[in-house]
C-alpha cells in the first residue's frame, strides 16, 4: 500500500511531463517522464517480489 501512495503521484508527474514534452517538442521532458514511469514499474514489480508473507 505504501508503494502505491508513492507510485501514483510519480505516475501523474510522468504523465504531466509527457503532455508538456509532446506539446512543446521538448525531448528532455519526454525522457524524464519515461525514466519516472520506468522507475515506478520496476519499483512495483520489485516490491511485489520481495514480500515474505510476514508483517
């Protein structure tokens, strides 16, 4: 649950960077958005794999 509280705002930021980057043609903003999105997906998959079942 804690990971989702972090992942959702980061994904929204990535989406905002995509919109601004594609609208203005700024390749750097698109790249930063892609890095943020990749980090979220890798973090979510990594977090799910490390669970041991104990609290």
